[in-house]
């Protein structure tokens, strides 16, 4: 077991007063109970199968085992500190949304160091039994230190501490350049039950998925994937219902795999966005898991890179300027509509696109657009619902189109307000489609106007085709509602 008992400086008994002699307020002590001091109150602690129960005179406190993420015993004292990830019932002061898990510490003072050590081992065994990582499996962490505001190492340290407490084996590698994550995953020694965990933004997961698809021989079964958020957007995490770092770390050790479609993104003739010249070395095929877009949303993503230090605030700041200038993006959009109402089955082999349904209806739109978004998830970033109809594993590409002829600057203010509030489905100027294959042919001449965005990563300008690969991925999501 990799459970660790951290050695802390001995600061004396709680408040320097030693263990109280009087226990007049403590209820009758049963077999296996521990006498403790909790929040300046004398109580009795007993350990049930799935919780810690603290009871005193008229008080009863439950600490569920699923919320306990780590623990430490101070050397030479009876002090045991537990780190809990609990859900908030109201919005948090540090930006945590209502219902998001936040970290807190609970301190228990036992009568002796020996009692604290015994309780620690029992609590550790209880929480270890709650982990959903298979015995003997390894979590392979890939950290991008440049993601978001540069806090990836801090996030990774929290994850490592929790994995240590739960006795889960792990490896940790740090990326040093673009596409380094793909190279790392391509050479990983993966075994049944292993998890590949990214610490960074959606772009790191994009690289990991492409690295997995490039393994030779082609894998028949892929490892489960997990995300620890340290990026600016973290759209997939938000779409999975996780709103904090603690949510993600909790899902890493207590979550369950959920199916996720992948997109195949193909370009026959990539071009340089400045000159229009062909790019022969650019990849003609890549995989995506979140979205592909062309238009104002892609421009905002890339043109706000110099504001990365602002975190997610960089997007609305750049959006104000784009709304004022209101560019338009001429293109031809060809969609083969999907049959809705039934979920597409997972493929026997991952990353194999599903063929269009026989006789599928084809829709062609040749127009000036403000935005075209092809979504696999409702949220493109935390707090930005660009396609409320999107589902993670329905075998469809969810398309949202906004044409230039239907909007004004004021309408675009309404558009971004609806994206932020999740009410875009009711907007009269937004068109929604479910497709199995989409081809977008941008028509602007060089110097080219508009950018192509794939999972937050730059793609060369030019015609691209997106097809859905149903159920190709498994992503760890919260197991507890």
C-alpha cells in the first residue's frame, strides 16, 4: 500500500491545553469507539461501513467515506487531519459553483498517538475500498505546465496526494513542447484497467487521443481517460457536470467510465492562413473529442492567446472586440443528417467512423456565416453552452449555425448572453442540425479571414470534413450524483 502518514512538526495538544479529563458531555462509549475532540467539542467516533459517525451530547455528525480524499497524522500527537471533498449547497467564495465539490479539512484530536494511528488505518482501509480504479492498475498522468494560468503542477500535486492515500499506482510525465503528449502516449506501456489522466486544458486531451490512435498495432481497447482541469476553457469537464478541481480529482479515484464519441477531422488540402499556400506537412487526419468550429468562436479562442494570464476571462474580453467589428465568414456547408431517436452502438474497433444511414437527407447551406460549430458536448468551455442539444454519446455531430444575414451587433450581444446562460436553443437566429458527416468549405481569399479550431487547437485553413466515431472513448465521470 502507498498510504502515507505525513510527518508534521509537533505543535502540542489542541490549543496547548492537553486532553480534557472531564467527559461529562460524552455519551456512553461502545466497543470500537474512539474518544475525540472535534471542533472544540468532546465526542465519540465510530466507523461504520461507509461513514465516520461523531456523536456527542445532542450532536450527531456524519462524514461519508466517499468524501474522504486524504489523511495525515501528526507525529507524537493524537491529531488526525482529514481532507474532504464535499459538495457545496450554495455558490462558493472561490468561484465554485453550487453543487461543486470543494476541499476542506477536519481535525480530530485523539487521547493518544496510538489511538490516532489505529483510527487512521481503519479510515484508510475504508476509503481505499471506495476507489473505482481496478487493483493493480496504473494511472498515467500527463501534465502540461503551460496550460491556462500555469497552475497545472499545483493541480497535479493534489491528484498525486489523493492517489497516494488510496494506494493507487501512478506515473507522471510533463510535456515540454506542442504534440509532446501524443509522443508520450504513443510509447506508454498500457495494461488492462489503466487510466490516462491529463492535467491541463482540452488541448492536452486532444493530443493524448491522437497519440492513442497512432499506436501500432492499433489498440482494440483503449484505457479510460480522466481530466484534471488546469486550462482556460475545460469544456469537456463542464459538460460532464464537474465544476471544480476537486470534482475532477474525486472522479479520478471514485468515478465511473462513461462512453464518449470521437470525431474524425480530415483535410485534403491544408493551406497557410496568411498566404493561402499549400501545407504539405500538415496532418490530413486528426481526431477530436470536443468540437470543431469555423468563425467568430474560433477567432476569439486564438486571438485571445496573448491574454492567457487572465484565465477564462480572456474569452469575453476578446469577444467584445469581435462583436464590434462583426466579421463574416463565407463558406459552403454540406451535411448528411443523422437519424435521431436511437443511440449509435459503440464500434468494435475505436476511431472508426460510422457510415451515413442509407438514404440520409443532405442539407447544403451556401452563405456568409458568423459562426459554425460542430459539437460533441454542450459546452465549449466552462460557462459557454454553444450547443445545448449536444450529447456525449449519441453517434451524432451537433451542428449550430448562425448566418450573417440573420444577426446584427446587438443580436450578437444576445448570442453571447445566451451562450453564457445556456438558452441558445430558444434563439430565432440559431439553426441546429444533427448530422453523421459535415463538410465545410471556407471561401475567403488570402489573406484569409477566419480560423479553424479543433478542440482548441489550430488547424490549417481549408476545406474540412468531420465524421462521427460512435462510442470510441471512455471518460471518467462522477459516479455520485
